């Protein structure tokens, strides 16, 4: 069983990426389970994910890394025993840091856990404002990731994109950064290839997808 943790502030696009990854895994006949965590009584992202063709276990009531680590471990073990998944995707709440969630998992790892990787999703349209107000959280999410995905490339201005890309590359110079454009589904190809092997051979740097050739290029 491989585990892929998605972090990123609320509204950054985590759910969209998870659905795309689950569809890709379904094509490869992989068994996928998704574990969603939301702060509050109702998990909106959990409801959205139930529309996809995948199993979803939802935890509500607090942040995985600081309040319900035991519940997270229990949920992972239940998934392992009942579904025997090839891939478990954990969608952390927007106020979680990768390291906080990973600490809970490492203390009581599932028996069949083979790989544990983290993805942080960054919204360039709000990055500067969020980084200014929530500096420790945003930086911890970026520096704690094995892979970074810059979403909303079709919505961000050139200035917003440049500012966000420069900041994440400075904070995590050895981490691959993928740029996703919702108007171009092929822009997810590089990230999906990385996720398929849970952190394969992607080099550090910003990766753009050429729509015509469909090949990754590092500008």
C-alpha cells in the first residue's frame, strides 16, 4: 500500500487533483481509497469526493495533525483491512502541515505501508496574501512536501504566478513543482506520472507541460 498525502490551504485545488489522480489510477486498475479530513461538523470536500468512483472515509472535528491523529491511524488500519488498497490518498485540512500528519502515521504505520509521499497544492492567486498572514503555516506546507503543484494557472496573472513560483522555488529548491491549468487537462500529465510511482524520477524545478507535444519541459 502506498500513501499520498495532500496538503494546501482551503480552496487551493486539492480535491480537483485527487479526483484526477483517482481517475488515472482507475484506468490502471488500482484500488484507491481516499481519507478526507475537514474542520467543522460537515466535510464539504468529503461530499464532493463521494461523487467519484472511489471509497471515501471522512474524519470531521479537527485537524489531523493536532487533534485526531489516533483517528487517522485507526481509519488507515480500517481501510487496510477492509479494502486492501493499492493507494490511499489523505486529503488534509487546509491548516495541517505535512510533517504533523506524517508524525501520526509514522508512530503507528499500517502493516502493508510501502511508500509515504506528500504533495502540497499552492494557489498563486492567493499566495502572496496567505503567505503574509500565515507565514509559518504556508512555509511549513511548502518545505515539508515531496512535490508541489501550482494550480489555477489559467486564473492567475503573470505577476501572481511569478511571485508564487519564485517563493516556492526559494523555499524548496530541491522539490519538483508542477503547474496545473484547469483549462488544459493535459497540464496534469506530469504530476500524474509522478504520483503514479509516488515520487519517481522528477527533477527539481518548475515543470510546464507543452500542450502540443505533451512533454514536460523545465523552463
